[in-house]
């Protein structure tokens, strides 16, 4: 049986000792949270609290996800790091592929990518990406990340992205698992993107 240690919104100074302790305790993996910025105002309902409130997030420290995973990977040997979840469609997918491949090369393929969209339109506005059609956008992002982390030449021509044939190195020695985080889970399972599974939690649970 395998267990993952979940941590988020903690004091940045605690992450390294917590990762070391999780590995020593026999955990298989540790989750890596993701957040870009806290919007002062939002019309969106936060999906993970019963009443949609989000004030508890104001001022919480979120270390950039790939930076955090690299730091923790450098001080551990066996512990895997699973992103839970990376807001993928607000980011350039080719850059995410480069970051993921580089991270995998540095820490021995101990990487899993949980990806999702983000409940906040403000994340998209902040990054200069349209909020509309984010579901179709993430499907293309997953294909691009998957293709550019193979170590082979890859090209993509879709609705949102047009990528000429290119190759990225270093590449993982085995495919990076990509899990889609979504609610409800049946909607996730029906996605056409080349994912490896779904990850998530029930709405209303912190």
C-alpha cells in the first residue's frame, strides 16, 4: 500500500524538514500545491468550501510549484513529488514541459503531474490567457506536455497552440504520469486528453 503526504499553505521553512520526515516515515510521495496569486475581488465561487468562501487563503504562502519540487527533491532520495494540482492552461505548455522534464532529470523521475484548470478567472487574466474554452485548452496543453517530454521530435497544430517540430532535452527516462484534477470525477474520466487518470476531492472539503 502506498501513501502520499499532503501539505499546503505552510510556512516555507517547514517544507524541507517535512519532506525529510515524510520520507523517513515511509511515505511514497508528497503533494505539491499550486497557486499564482490571491485576487482582491472575485465573482467566482471557491469550490472547496461549503459556502464558497476563500478568505482563509489571503496571505497564505505558496512557493512556486516547480521551485518547491526541485528543492524538496534535492534533499530526498525515494520520495516522489506529485503536483496537486498544477494550473496548467494558464501557463505556456511548452514551458511546463521543459520544467517537468528538467525536474525529472534532476531528481530521478520522481515526478507526477496532477493538472487542472483553476476556479478563478483572475488567474487567467493575470497570465494573459482567455478564461473561455479552458477545458479544450487544457486538453491541448496535456498533449503538448506529453509530446515534448518524450525526448523525440514533436509538433502540434491545434485550436490554441501551433508548435513547430522540436525536441526538448533532457527528457525523463520514463513517461511522467499526468492526472487530471476535476469535479465531478466522471467528467474527468470522459476527457479526450491523453491522461493517465484522475485525481480530486469532493467539493466542500478543505
